[in-house]
C-alpha cells in the first residue's frame, strides 16, 4: 500500500496534474457564465498566465505548457476570428495527439519521455518504462478520439462538461490503474523506510 500511495503522488507531482487543468477550469467557468467565445478568450489568457507562473517558479518553460499555449492561440484565435466553435473543440484532440506523438518518438530514443520525466522519483526496469510510455501513448490517443466523438455527437454544453469532468475523471482513473500496475514493479531502491 505504501508503494501505491507513493506512485500515485509521484505521478501527480511529476505530471503537474492539477496545475495543468487550470486553463480547462477557466474555460469551464467562463463558458457557464458567458459563452464559448468568452471562454476561449479567457482560456488563452489563462494559458499565458499559467506559462508566466511556471516561469516565475522555475525560470524555465514547460514544453507541455508551450505546446498547449501554441495550440490554444492558433485554434482559439481561429474560433474568435471566424466565430466558429469547431476550432476550439479540436484543441484537446490536437494537444493529446501531439503528446502521443512525442511519446511515440521518444520511445525510439535511449530514454522514453516518461522515464526522463519520472526516473528521479521512481526506479523501474527498462521494459516497465517502455510499457509506461506506451500506455500514455494509448491514453492520449484515446482521449483525443473521445474528445472528437463528444464534440461531434453532443451539443456544446455536453462537450464542455466532458472537457472538465470526463477528462479529469478518466485521467484520475488512468493514474490510479497505472499506479496499481507500477506499484508491483518498483525496484528495491524505492523502498520507503518506516519511521
């Protein structure tokens, strides 16, 4: 059980889980209070703020935040300029599939991306790192596909609800399942000493 708790905390910490949902939360609240166009504009601003806060804390930019900002500026800008919500609805899919692509490419390097992100916190065998990396590839592909399904088969309100609650819920479930799997594979170097 100690391993499981530790793995969940490490994944959430290393993925900067809650901080990454800040623009999504802003989008949700702005949509519910105003409309999709106001929500889009506020999300662009929230992404800029997110990048600024990260810079102030770490004196560097997080690649994921830069990619997300670039996509939100392009697709959000198209939504605002053309007054067409379809562009902003594609944003989660583009971001998820971009992350999947980055993980796939990293899989063919000396160290998969997930290993580079988490190896200071957890010690796993190379085969488990590879499985972890591939599991995130499939997760991001699935999330991007689910977003398109909801965007094209349901109204905008349902899509916005899915964007916050569905994505957050599925991500938490995936992290817990992944933590259960990883807790069985942590090497002895990661044993937690009891006080």
